[in-house]
């Protein structure tokens, strides 16, 4: 078949060449049309993307603009105008001297409170999640899949459902209205997510790594420490960002379990906005809200690319 | 004393039995190959020896010591995995010395051992690299280095060459054989590649469905397979099976449709109990050739006219698929001899190495 075809080409080369040319021309025209269409689609795509980005970012923009104005300007002018005389006065008031309920120290002390709660809670829940995930992927036991399935319920139980049982438990443990109690709540609630993250990441690692290390003589913790953990940075970053954002942004657990001395910044923000002497200070409210949101934004800006990378990671080269 | 004794080992997952009572004794310095089709239980057997999986029944002894319930680390074994399972975060040096480090070998000694192994496997220049920076063959060497460094009683190889390309596989095969000859180590080697099994093994254990089919030297397995499964599994192309009737003490008849063919019986093969009965004749392709001068007239040789269906030139010889009644036979002829497709030509049957199996049990007679 093939041979006879080749012979044909040789026999009538000129004719075939012209045929080839016309095919080429047609192909070129087709490609041109296609590329114009593709360009158009590309433009439409960008217009949509930019519109969506603008809609999404507009509230942030409004907040930043108004936090730089003074109260009079907000009351007189439109909310959407650019600040005429930008100043950081509202920011410094929100940080250091705005009233949140009965005290007037700004949100700074609560900022510290939040860190005191968030840092240990993130650390503990991440470590426990890593260990859980390690066991559930590499040291499976009878019923470990069922165990994992039940643990996942934790991801789907709304905060409100567990408030009362949690309050009772904290009472029994003598941890009611304490920072440790709130940390415990966040650890328990976060563990379902952190376990899910680590387990799914570790399932992608070759189990023979653990077999090889077992034969080399290493035990449970040594294998975790020397083999598994060094492969985990991508998923650690994902988990830490996730947990940090969740716990920092939490309001409900904070308002219920923290007690008066350990109020996190989200609760303080709420109090600040709701405490008013005379007129509402929108500029201070907005500055405070931006301050409260700053840590999560900073974390995302610095570690965001690892977050995206970690979510799609899994395969280990050369294992 | 056997280096490794596997005594009546059984293993079940729920109601499925994967190993149904395996008995193997391996001498010190012996190279044993476990072979069988996928799902035959050979990998489970290997993991049980390593202690990575527990067994349901039976005992495993290493150097006379019962290790049935011992942890992998207490069995004094090393294993080379199919996927190599190199620690991706460690350098080659780290990979090789990890086991030594865990076993608390002092650092200078460790370094010496790594050097020794690296030299042996010619990977000295790779010691500071990470596994991801190595080629397949290099990873394979490192995996072997990791096993060798500890100098354990028994080495376990789990299909170590199956991830390499054909050329490298042949090279590494020879290398493993050389290493074994040089170091005199005891090796259990799992593979599904019968060439690897034939070339490497002192003894081959052929498994199927969790049962040991035959445990013997490669030549014994090739020449006197215990049953039709072993006969068909070992050798490529596989042994030909032909239903025949034993006429007398020195001849048999092939009933191929309307036609009947006579063949002589191999000398010294006792088939007296089967005269007049049907049996299965097993004959290797290389025993059916073009007529050759030096064999003509020998008592165990016969020439039959068969129709050629297909020829495959392999270079060293040519495989010919012929038709005998409703059966197809693989023959191996000299490439200088040509046969016409769809024509009848003469083929010489050398029956000296033919084997016979019981028609019902398919067991070697």
C-alpha cells in the first residue's frame, strides 16, 4: 500500500507539488481565521476576568479609601470619592485608642490575644493532623478507613451545633473562659481538616518508602521525622495557611469561649463597631477592620504561591 | 542449617487465601527465584519473609531462628524494591547509610562501608546527588547499594529490574549475577520474567494461586517441568502440548483430525502404564526443526510434513508456527532454511527431550 503511494508521488511530482501548495494555502487561511477567533475569545476572557476582579476588590478599595478620610468628609461627601486629604489618623485611633466596649485601648491588645490563641492552635492542630495523616495512610489498621470517614464528619459539622456540648466539656475540664480552652476548641475543630489534608497528601507518597525504612530498622517516629516530614513542606504550608485563616477569622468560638480577658481581635472589632459615642466613625471602623484582616492577607501574600503549589502537589520525583 | 526456612506458610485476606501452605528451604549462599503469573502470591510471600505482612499460619526461620512474629528490623534482611523506594530527601550517601545510622554504627565505620559499597557498584561519583537527579539504572544501583551496605543474612529482591529498559535490564541482570558470585550472598528474588529466573537462579520456585508448583534447578524446571502449567510458563515461546495416544513401548500416535502421525518415544521414558491411553505430549519448539543431516535416522527422531502458518525471524533463529490437525505448533528453525507460508514442509521432531503429562491431572509422568 505504502510503497505504491510513494511511487505515485515520484511519477507525477509537479502535479503533486501544486496540489501540495493548494493544500498549504487552505491550511494557512484556516489557521488565520482560527487565530483571529482565538484572539477575540482571549479578549472576552480578559474582560470577564477583569470585571470579576474589580467587583471582588471594590469593597476593599472603598474600605481603604474611607479609612484614609476623616469622619466629616465621609458624612458630607459620597462614600465612593477619593480622599481629599488622606491621613492615617483613623488607623492610629483604631489601633491604639478607639473604644471597644468599656475600654478605650484600640484593637492592639486584642491583636495580641488573637496571636496567643492562633499560634498554638495552628501549631498543635497541624502537628496532630500530620501524625493522624501519617497513621491513616502509612500505618493502616483494621477499621482505619472507617475511622477516617468518621473523622471527616468534623469538616461538615457547623460551629453552632457543637457550642453547648463544647461549653460543657470545657467546664468539666476547668478550661471555661480561658485562652487554653479556646485553643483546645480550635485544635479539635481544625483536626478534621488538617488530618484530611495530610492524609490525602501522604496517600500519594509511595508506601514502599515506609517499608524500606522499616527494613532499614527505623521505627514509627523516626520514619516520620526522617523520611515523611522532609517530604511534607508543601502540605504543611497549605495546612498552616488554612488553619491560620480559619482560626484568625473565627468569631463565634471566640465570643463564646474566650472569656473577657482573652477576646480575639474579631470580637473586639465587633465591639468597636458597636460602641459609639455620638456619631459613627466609619473611618475608624474601616481602619480597624483592615487591621484585623491584615495578618491573613500578609500570610497569603507571602505563602500564597506555596498554597497553590501545595494543593496540586503530591508526586515525589525519584522515590 | 538452612539460611531461610519457610514452613507451611499460609496467608489469607478475609476469605481469600493467597498462600496455601508453602514449604521452601534455602541454603546459605543460594540464589532462589520466586516466579509466577501476577496474583500467584509471590510478592505476598516476599513481604512475609521481610516481615512487612504477617502470615496466618506456619513458620518462617532465618538462620534457624524463628522470626515469624519478628519486626522487619529484627530479621537481618535487606530488600530491593521494584520502585527502588529511595528516600527522595536524602542524598545517595544518606540513602545508603541510613540503615547503618539507624543501627547505631559509628560514623567513621559508616563512611567506610558507604565507600566500599559505592566502589563495588561504581556509584562513587553519585554519592552527593539526590535520587531525582539519577537515571533509572543509577537508582537501581543505589537501591542495591542500600541493601548491600548492611550485609544482612538474606537479600530480598522484589522485581528489581522491571522498571528498566530492555538493554539496561540485561546489563543489570549480569551485574546481579556477578555480585552474587562474588559475595556469596543468600538471595530471594521475585520476578515474573522467566529469562531472569533461568539465568539468575540456583533454584527456581514456580508458584501459582498460592501453591508451589515446582522447586528445582532452572535446567530441571526446563527439562522436566512438574506439570503443564510450569511447562507452559517457563520458556518462550512456550512448550507445545499435543494430545497423543501411546501405542506401545516405543511409539505414539497423534490424532489430528482425519490424519494420524506416528512419533517415536524417548528412550528410557517409562510409559508402560499408559499404553493404549491418551496422554499429553510436551515438546519444546527448539526440538521441532528443519530436517538436519546429523540427526537423520536416529531412533528418537521423526520427520513430519506440516503446514506453515507464520514465520518470525528472530535473527539467531526463525520461529515457525505450523499446523498439526487443529493444533498450532511452535517450531524453531535455522534462519538459513526457508519455508513457504501456507505450504507443507518437512519438520524434524527430536523426541529425546519430550515429556509426557497425565491427561487428567496434567502432572508429569
